[in-house]
C-alpha cells in the first residue's frame, strides 16, 4: 500500500526498527544535504551529519510522523547555521559589502556569492528560494521577526541574483 | 538555478555513524584498511563465508532468500541459538536485523585504502540504560573485528 507521507516507515523507525531507520536515513540524507550544503558550504558534510544525528536521536519525540520532512528541515537549518558559525574561518562580509555586478572581484558562481554571506543570510535564502517557504514560516524557523527575514532576503537575494545573472 | 546550489553528501561510513547514534546501546567502530575498496567489500559482502569468521558469535550464516539488495539469512550462534535476519546489502552498505540483534557494515574508498565501519546492537528492553557501558566496549570489540577483517582481506 502506498505510503506517500512515509508514516508507516517513520513509526517503524521510532520503534527502533533498524531497517526502517536505514531506509528513512536514505530518504532524509539527500534532503538534509540539500539544505546544509548552501548554508554550511565546505562544512556541509559535518552539518549534515550533525543534523541527521540530532534527527535520529530525537525521532521518538516526533508526534506527527507525516510531518517528518518539515521537522527535519527545522533541525537541519538550525544545525547548519550552528556548524557554519562555529567553523567560520573568516568573517563574512556584511551584506552591503557584497560586490555589485561589474565589480571585478565578483565571481560568477553561486558558491562564491554564498561564501560572502553570513550563515544566517544563507539560511534565509535557502528556506525562501530553495524551499519556497513564506517569510513568516522562515521567521518562525530561524526565530527572527518576519520583517527581519524580509529585509535580509531582499538584500541577500539582490546580491545573489546580480551575481548569478552576470 | 537550483541545480547549482551546493549539495552536501554523506559517505556510507558517516551514514552508519548516524544510524549508530540513533540506536541506543550500539557498538560502533571505524578504522582505515590498507587495501582498495573492492577487495575489502568483496570480503564484507560475502556474508555466508566471511561473517562467521569476522563475528565470533556467529557459527554459520546462510542466505535463504535474495531479492535485489534485500536478503533473508539464517544465522546459528556459537551456543546454537538460531536467528533469522532481514538484510539490506549493497556496495559499501549492509544492515541486518533479527528479533534480537542489529548489525551493520559500511565502507568507502579513502585514498588507496578503505574506511570501514562496524555496527552492532542488541534489541532488548533496557538497553538504553546500558548505553554508556556498551559504547565503551566498542573499542576492544572493534579491534578484534578489524584484525580478523584485515586477515581475511589479505588472504584473498
């Protein structure tokens, strides 16, 4: 019987069924990796592993198995920002310092532009542009007011798009 | 544009570490073997022949059903206890589970060598309480399994 929300799988994993756990791990790893990659960049694998460990250690606390991806997303973004901040090797530029289009310093790839943003701003971009969440939901996830999300997003996305379209 | 966002991946050994973290009381050990992945995994994946050599508690192992990467295997323990295992086996990844025991192996190429992980756990009530003690046992148990795995890889 089809189980589009993976409810049966999540329930079995919550009961400690290792085969269900490894199958759920196979489903969640690419999703968590897509969220952690753009936020934690070179620390993406560490962030992905930390997020998945937190997800699987706390799986029993998930009361709505159908919401597993949304629940995992909140943990992944939080862990990615935390890992990126603690591993930050250089202080990222303020958003205002991100080079404008035409600046010879400006690299053309997405990775380079993301590199110039703080992890919190990368998280806003990922949740809004990659996950398609509205500003209020993004604010709830990152524990900041929706207005802050909006202003961060406007500036981050402008820098991002200019670089991308160049 | 989404295709160009950086994506993070986890190799099978790190994934096995996640699985171990989610299984209370699991033994988890990682080491690097000085042999290429194909040679190491050829030993690990040969469950019937090699698992009784690697895991001391198993006397024999017999695959009774195979459907792609999903297998069913019957194991007989040293004390004669029989266990039926559901198994998922693919290159670099193996998880097996009976009503009493969980086992796992994972491997990934690491330069010219292979990073390899063993996982083992008992499925019983209260195992969560013994978690710190069991995790301390991982090192000596793992050392023995890795020694035997190295011997088997060398003999191939």
